[in-house]
């Protein structure tokens, strides 16, 4: 699939990511890194720390070709993992978010953790381990 088609296919989630990034960017930074928009700010840090279902919050989160991070260091540390999610969005397109939530619900229903046992998160962790 051409790069333009991958961006278009992941476009709906990217638009959501851009809206969130620009809404919460006050005193933060947005940059394009390897074709992916990365954003961090104090407001994004607060949102990722408290509005995610993880006990300690999330360091970063991907929406299409946008990665929202708590701060620059979090974006750097999670870059490889979040790029796996970018590729997942490129494969699944607008179906990624529903599939991600269904995978979390399935993990929970089968006695697992909705994040740690989510197949998309497992794939991202495994991909990063193989590259290390």
C-alpha cells in the first residue's frame, strides 16, 4: 500500500489525534518525527496520567499518525512501541479503534487485563522486544 493510502486509511483516527493535540497543546510542543506527528504538553501529561484506564496512566497514546505524550522524554522512550501502533492503524484503518476496544473487552472477559492482555499491545511489546 502506498504511503498516501496508508495516511488516508488511518485518517479518521489521525483527525481525532490532531483535534486532541491542538486542544491540549498549550505550553507544549508539536513536531513531525519520521512522518508521525508527536505532541506533548502539561495538559496532555495530565490527561494521559489521569484519564486512561491504567493505574499509573499512560506515557503516550497513538491516534492514527499522531502520538500524544506526557512529555518529550516519554515520547522518546515509547517511540518504538507507538510506531507499532501507527503501523496497526495503517493496516486496520478506521476499524482499529473498535478492534482495539473489542480486544480489550475480550481480554477482560477471559480473565485478563484489558490493556496488558490486549492483542494489539502484546504485538507492540513483542515487536519491540524482537528489535532490541
